[in-house]
C-alpha cells in the first residue's frame, strides 16, 4: 500500500486533466485530405466561437452525423460565414480521424 500512495496524486491529476482540441498538423491534413491552412482556420474558429457560449465539446466526443446537424445551427448562432463554417466542419471531421 505504501508503494501506491506516492502515485495517487499523479493518478488524480491524470484523470482530471483538461482535454483540449487537437492542434492541426501536416499529418492531420494528409489523413483528412484537407489543406493545413483550412484546418488551422477551422481550429481557430473552433477555439474562438465554440467556447464563447458554452464548454467546448471535443470533435471526438460527437458522431459525424450529429456534427452535421450541430455545426450549421451553431454557425448561424455564432454569425460565421459559409466559408468559415466549411473550414470549421473540415477541422472537426479531421480532428475525429
């Protein structure tokens, strides 16, 4: 038991650590077929708009079918353009892969 006690704080911190949205990289771009620039733009929009009104929901936590319903409505609420919505959607789907 004494050997386990020093590791308990580490385990607690690991379980409570905040998960963050994946940062786009060239590998994500290659896997998704989207440009790196599009994914960067989508990630920026995700961080700027999706967390403005509510806690961010990570791309991996929602199904692709549900994102197809959520993104258009939330994009309208956030007042972003169709091009921005496309970049946001591209990022969300790329981050799920």
